[in-house]
């Protein structure tokens, strides 16, 4: 019937940075950090592979790749409560994910490779602190449209997916901390994220739908001593409704229908997240 059946994806990213900071003056500092990455990806079915006319798209094993990049930042502390910061994190350049594929009937399928980098990020923030309050506001720009694996879109000549075709993403975060209760700071935060998934290409992103539009955080800390602190936070996030679009089929591609949209069809997804986090800090 041309369907995919069960759709499953598993992506893991480990990133390690080595940071060097230099104090230009008592108010201004800069920091540099090379970053080293390890990524692993599993797709079922694997749309990066070219399908068989009789067996459809294969499923893949877990493929891995190494990557590298860097980050630079600047921080200004006025000394009177106002703090400013900005940073640029470069695109994280990965090697190819080499997938070993198997058709759903268990027979071997041709291997496939795909490069998917991590996007560059520009961030800027402002903070203000007083005796009982801390306030912070941050803006982050995520450049998916200039990132390999995300900037490409559509089908290849052999009916595999060329890329996700994501749009650039903006993230705005605000947080407030109240310190008026002795040894018990209270925190509240909100984050808004734009949706990078192009509705016209929503079908390509069905294995990667983890987009949260609105996120709310409530947290607190307890200062057991001047060296030992316990922190806890509750997070709730939602996609703010469904991302939806038409089903796409490479067999229906024409000059007037470049993505092979199927009239009258629909694919949509939405999600929510809820989590608790607890952390322990000890200063030696």
C-alpha cells in the first residue's frame, strides 16, 4: 500500500568542550572552546537509502560519526547589577554516517551514507541582579538553513531523501530567581522556540519531530551549607499544536509537483514533555 509501517529513530549526541577564559579587565572577559563530538543515528525505515521497487525502504543499524567545531564568547559585568553576554558556536562538522541496511524481510540491502552536521548558533543575553532578584533574558538563533543535512530538501534521482529542509530557528528564554527566602532561592522560567519544520516538507521530518514551542520551568534550591547546595526543577513543554502537511511520494514527482505531494492526504505530529531534574553542587 506504499506505507512505511512503524517509524522509529534514535539519535544520540555527545559533545565535549575544552574551555579557556581570559579576563581582559575586571568587567570584561572572553572565552574560547574547541568542541569534539560523537553522534550515533538509527532509522527505521531508512529514508536516506534508495528503496527497492518490491521491498520498499530498508531499516538501518546504528551508524556513528565524529565531529568537531568551536565556540567563542564575551561576557561583560558592569559591577552594578547589569550583565551582558554573547557567543558564537560554529557549525559542528561531522563525517559521514555509514548505514548498513536490511530490508524488512531480513535480506541485505545496499549500504547508504549521509552527512548531518549540527547547526551554528548565535546567542545574546542580558541579566540584571539585585539583592533579592536575578533576571535573565536570552535570544538564540539556530542556522539550520546553512547546515548540511538540513539545508537540502526533496528527493534524489534514486528516490532517497536528500535532507530535512528545515528553516532557521529562533529561541527566546526568560528566567527569574527570587532570593528573599533564606537559603531557599525560587526560580521560574519560560522558553519559546519557533518551528523549523517546513509544513510543505513535514513528511520528511516524521522521524525527527521533537520540536517544543513553549516550555515552562519551576525550580528551587536549598543551601545546606556554604559549600553544599541541592537544586530541583520541573519542566513542562508542548509543541503548541500539530505540525502537519501532505504525504509525499517520489513516484508522483512532476515539474508542477516537485515533492510528490499526494492530494487529500495528511501527516501530522505533536508532542509534550514533562520531567523532573535534581542536582547536587559541592564546592571544594
